């Protein structure tokens, strides 16, 4: 890739922007709302994907520290959001199947999920404390990024590492289609997001072509996310059909959830095949007409 002809998007300003924007969002309220939590977690994923892309051309020790720190930010915030997502999805099902839920009034686990969140002073203080810990992690990471040298990143090496990301996603896609376990599908979603956030920096090579790929990937990961949210709901319900001790209404609810999951996956696989089917080259997927730019 010849940087005299094509200049990729600068990675360092984008990385710094992800950190800065996250700090601003978290600084608006003592306890972040669901939207802020979601947006900051997306920014953390974007930042980690960018760091993975530049890792071979940077100090490995510092890159690892930053990736671990940003993963810890996402992990802490995931716990804040998890109960809210479970409740939102279950309330949506209750609205869709009111007669079914009228038969589930004695189901303890369902009632526990639907219960209004505890907003006690202790919970608020815990989140406030964790927010301070997150801000400290972001501050240290932002400081290290400030002193990273990225002015001489080799575009060929960047593209080579993008190809490695693409190869990982393609392999996981193949594994999912042959053995679609929820854990594999979740991993497919995570690695697809890495690829989505990394190709952003290659937009100048083929703006319209890459934007089309980004749109496909965005829809794909969105449906994988909805599938995963329902998987987490099933886990929270602790459902096991083989125990033969469930209420018939609970069996029916789970079958409706499975049906929704099937519909989400049915929207995923056509685009996934177009993007990651065996034997494809990344240059073709992204619409690059030349191997050297």
C-alpha cells in the first residue's frame, strides 16, 4: 500500500477522541443513564479494536496495558447495564404475549427480573465509586495514548493486520454455521465488531464500498446482539426443558424466545455469507481494485 497515493484515517486522534468522549459522557451525571452506558461501552470497543490494529507497530507492553484497562471499563459498565437489558427484553415479551404472562404470575425468576431496580443509597454509592475507578483508568489510558508515536505507521502492516482480523472472523463464522452454539455466536459478534471498527480507518481507499460493508456489518452485529440479549435472558430464567418440572406457560415462553432468536439469525447469515464465505479475499470484499495503493 503506497501512502503517497492514499492516506488512511489517522488512528491516534480517533483513539484520543474515543477516550475524551467517554470521559465527557461519564462526567455529565453522578450515575450514568442506560444510553450513556451503552455509548461508552461502544467507544471502548472501538478503542480496543484500534489498539489491536496498531499493536504490531507499537510498544507491546503499553498496548496490552491499554487494552486490559479498556476491557475493564467495559466489564464494570456491563454489570450496570445487564439487569436493565434483561428487564427491557422481558417487558417487551410481556407486552407481546400478555395472556401467556398472566399464567406466569407465580414464576419467581420472572418476577425478580421485572422488579423495579434497587436505587438505594448503597447501590448509588457503589456505581459512583466504580465511575471514579473508570475515570482513573480512562485518564491513565488517555495519557499513554498521548505519548504514542503513530505518525509513521506503515499502511502495508496495518492492512496485513486487518487481513488477520478478517481471517479470524471468517474462521469463527464457519464454526458458527457448523455448530451454532450461543458462545460461538457471541464470539462471532465480538470479532465482527473488531473488523467493523478497524475498516473505518481504511475508508479513504474506497469510501462508498467500505461504507456499504460497514452498513452490512452494523446490521449483522445488531441482530447478533439481539440474539445474545435473549440468550442472557434464557440464562437468567435458568430454564432447562429436560427437568420436566416447568410450567407449560414457561415452556411456551421459551419457545417464543427461541423463535425470535431464529429470526434474528436468519437476518445474519445471508450478509455473513457474502462477507466471510470461504475463499474470499479481503481486497475483494472491500472493493479494492489494486493490491498496492
